[in-house]
C-alpha cells in the first residue's frame, strides 16, 4: 500500500468489512465493470449488453451495431460526457476489445470541427468534452509513427489538437491573489459568456482538464502540456491548503472518493510526491467523514453512494491503483 500510516490501513479494512456484505446483497453489476462506468442506469444497460454478448445471446456484430447506435444517439442529443453520454458507450467498445473497426466507422460519420464549435460547449468529465477526448485517446493509443486511422479520420488533428487549442483560448486570467475558482470554465455559452464551477471533483473542474493535458502531452509528444498540467494540479492543491476548497460529501462524483481517485491518477501521470500526498489527504478526510457520519445515509449508487466509495477503498489497498472511470 503506498499510503504510509498504519491506522489508515486499519480504517480501510474496517470500512471494507462493513461495506462488502451490503454490496454483496445489493450489487447489480459485476466486479469486472464496477470500476469502469458511472451512472447506475447506464451501468446496468452496459452490463446487460455485455452479458448478452458473452453468453452468446447476441452476435458480436449485432451487439456492436446496437452500441454504435447508442453512441450516435447520445452525440445527436449533445451528450458527450461519461455520465450516460457518448463517452460512456464509446469506452465500452474499447473495454470489450476487438471492435476498433466499429469505432472508426462511427467517427467517420462525425464532424469534429462542428462539434467543437457549438455555441454551447460543456468541457467537464461528467457531461462534456473532457470525457470524450479521453475516450478517444484510450481507444486509439499513440503510434510511434503517427498515421491516420483512415483517410477521413485523424484523432490527433481532428480532435486532440483542436481541444488543446480550445483550452488555451479559454484559460481564465490568473488572479494575482490566487482567489479564483478555476483555470478553466466548465461550460461555454457563446463567445463571451462562461460558467465556472465552484466544485473541485471528478465530475467537473480543473482536474478534468489536467488529466486531458497529461494524456495529450504523451499523445502529441509535447512536454509543455505536461508542465501546464503540473501547474494546474499544483494550483488546486494550493487552493485546498489555503482553505479555499470545500468538499462535504464522500461520494465518487462530487465527493472525497472522487478526489482520492483523481489525485492518485494524476500522480501516475506525473509522479510528484505532492500529488500522492493530496490523494492521501482526501483518503483520510473520507475515512474521517465515514467515521463521523456513518454509512446508513448513503445510497447504493455507484456514482453518489457506497458502491463508488467501496471501489475507491479497494483500489487504495493496492500498490497498483487499477481503477478506470476514464482516468486512463
């Protein structure tokens, strides 16, 4: 276990022992996918699809067509994020394996320029473009020699570079008093109006964009993007140290469990000790919260309840933080 204090290990084991029996009776998804997808209704639908595929109830091609249709439907609705959006279903292709041809076919039908220039753009992990860009980079890892996937599709030129440029254009001016809430807006409403999130969380906020920039740095072979991400993450830690971050819930989406997850994944992208220490800080805060508030008030939800908390606690017990949730 990478976290240093013995009593934390004891607390982790205590809460895992409390949560595990409850989840064994309540669980509706397999452990294989419990750390992968998010909103419970979407998670159940994905698992149903996978079960049908694995049991032979549906042929692989038919399954892929259904999944492609679901992804296209979410894109048509303007829902690109990981909470019941296109990124969720697209990432399901990747995790299932052997369906890259269908993913390419789906991308060939899209207009990236149009999608990235909509009057209203959501940039978050939960509902927006951050999740979609991460899903694309996971589905099509960088080649040593950059090549186009197909004549009409280039992940690098059509999606990643334009999104990085969008972040460069939309970065908010740094407040000299370091009182600003975020480096980036969460939603763009036209050229001159933005919405800035007050949350620091897995679902929305600067940590989403830092994760994208670390992955893009590797994908585009541009070290300056990783340095930019380092500044963003360090700023988020500074804000917390100055008492400017308030998190009063334990769950995965907007709570402490999500921050344990985010900072651990950020550490894996850029192994700075302060990032691991921040993950440890939020783990201690979450355990203290569970001790004070108990478990009875928490739902069985993965996104906002005990299933997500349990998954983070399990991952925290391991040297290898094997947890997906698109933090690739």
